[in-house]
C-alpha cells in the first residue's frame, strides 16, 4: 500500500510545480529563520491559551459542577502535559513549520500527515473566527468608541492583526508577547483580589440532580458530568500544542522548543489553578456557571462595577486579542507547510519579501471573517475547533508511539520522560475528549466530520498524487523510508 499509514515505501512521485520545482520552488516559500528565541516561543505558547482563562471554562460547571470540572481539568491537564512532553521530543527531531503534520507524516505516512494537518487547520481557522465574535461582544459591553458587536469589528480585528503578521514574524511575536504579559498580569491581580472574598461554601452550591449516577454536592450531575466537562477543562490549555509550528522561525529550535513548551505549560497550569479556585470561591459556582464574563461576575456579582472588575474586563479584551493574534499565526504556518508539500494548493505557500506566507494569512482570514459575520455563533465554532483539536492530539501522540517503537535508534536530542507510557496516556485521554465533544455539541462534531470528509476526498482523488518531494517534511520522511529499505536488503 503506497499511502498506508504503516508503509515504508516512498511517497507518490510528485509532479513539478508551475514555477519550476526544486530550489526555485522552495526559494519562493521560505520563512524568516532565527526570528524567535525561547522567550518569544514561550509567550506564543501562553498567548494561544490565555483567553480561555477569562471565559468559556466556567460553562463546564453547568455540565459537571465544581467537582466534575475540577476532575476534568485535572485529567485534561495531564493529557496536555503528556502531549507537550511528546511534542518536545518530536519537534527536536523534526524542527519544521509542519508541526503536527510533519510528525504524523514521518510516523504514519501521507494519510496520517494529512489527517493530522487537516484537524489542526480546523482548530486554527475556526477558533480565531469565534474569538473575533467574543472580541466584538467585549468591545460592545465596554462601550469602546460607541461600537456594537458586528461585522465592522470582526473585519477590523482580521485586518489589523493580519497586517501585523504580514509586517514580519519577529514584530508579530513581540506584539503577542506584550499583550500576553498584560493578560497574565491581569489574571494574577484578579486572583489576588478574588481570594480576599473566598468562601469554600460556594464551591458546591449547584443543585444536585438526584437521578444522576453517583451524584453529590461535589458532583451534582454525577460521574457522567466529569466526562461532559472535558471540553471545558481543555480551555485552560487549548492551543499550547501549536508552539512547534514556529520551529522554522526559531533560534536553535532543538533546544528552544522543549524549553518553551515546558515553561508555557507550567505557566498555564498555575493560571488554571488560580483562576478556577479564585472565581468559584469568590462568588460560588452557581453564580458564574453561565456567565459570559465569569471573572467580572466573580468580583462584582450583581452589584456595581468596581475599579478591579473594570480592570479585569479590559484585560479580558487583551487576553482575547492575544489568543486571536497567535492562533492566526499558527493557522498560517500549518497551511503554509501543507501547501508547500502539495497537500493543499501550492500557491497558498508563497511568501512575501518579508518572508510571510501572505496568502496563508489572507485566505484563512477571509474564511474566518465570513464565518464570524455570517453566523455570529462563536460557541458553535469553538466546539468545532475543539473537535479538530482532539483528533490532532490523538494523532500526534500516536506518532510519538510509532516512532519510538519503529525507529528506536533515531537521534533524539530531547527524550520524553516516561517514553511511550507518557504519549499513550495522552492518546487515551485525547480519544476520551473526542467522544466527549459529542456529549457537549453533537451538531458541531457532525459539522467537523463533514468538513473532514470533504478535505479527505480532495486528498484521495487529487493532491496525494501531486506531492512535492522537496518539501522538508516529505524529504525527511522519504530519506527515512529509503534507509529502512536499505536495512531490509
């Protein structure tokens, strides 16, 4: 089977690109190397996620109660920690812009690479569209410039922040770091203020469903509530896996990637614990379970705004901007890598004189704006994004397992603590989270499956016969397959 997930034969011979192939082809598709050190990469990892601390996670209280969401957050934290350790090893082996696609391409063949890359694209195209809607809601609620949430605000978000990305990756990551630092500082200030009003009696104040299996004051919706809260426990960490997508633009990626991933995850765990306990303890789980701005509600309840609640409200906007900005970056790099290798139309990987994949930024941005303006349903789009994310997590964890078993002698500058046991835990938990998405929003999961089916049909009938062998991820996999063939002879 030439394209089977376990095949070691060479990939299908690619056709030459319209611009001549070879060096000329790749010269028009290069990123600016050495633009990001470990600090900017760490900021990128936190930026992907930080908006989730300000809103969204609290809905998990309505699915599992305090105990259910706490257990779900713990399990999802373990999943992300295990996945990050596995990705640190994989990114040191293959430091290219392909990220998850590149890892799966090496381990699972062309089909595995495409399945993983497509899942990542679903996450990173849908999530910014959803966050642009949330930014619009914040702008309206804060009364900024008298604007209302709607397509002009969404358009401004995409136009301004894509423009910064087109300016250059170094400038973009420095902007992201500054905004992220503001959001993180605000979360720490919020926690300090909220803990002064902490009352443990409010943690389990959601009414108990007596018919739910295993229900109690801590698990008001029973044991199933833990599972249903998985997608919301993910919100404290969703996106950190995108750091390896910056590998081609990083300084010394073999060293900086593992370091940035580890520090990012440590910061996110700290923020998750502080935010979760401070918000629920200050006002009670029942009061914030459906709130669109749970941190503000935790500080002021039904009373008048305070200086601290106003500050946190503005900082929430900064958190949304940080995640929106960084997710655009991640989506453009995954699209760039897939296009450069021929999995998607090759023109999408063209780069400008400033080494930015301009079409990889503009076209997903146009799609995101159209979805935001056309639907206005940010929650549904985020649920679709979570569905794509869980598929990619399972595939990346599986890639680590396969490479450890099939190529034990491969040079690994960084090795995952625990080896395949660590990535196996990530794999099992990712599959559990994937199933949990159907418990939360079955329609969103089905929409994601439909998008997946269309993409797979394109790959099966067209692009898999036109792959570009010179692309770094494809060349790396082909060399490995050739070496394995020589060993068998």
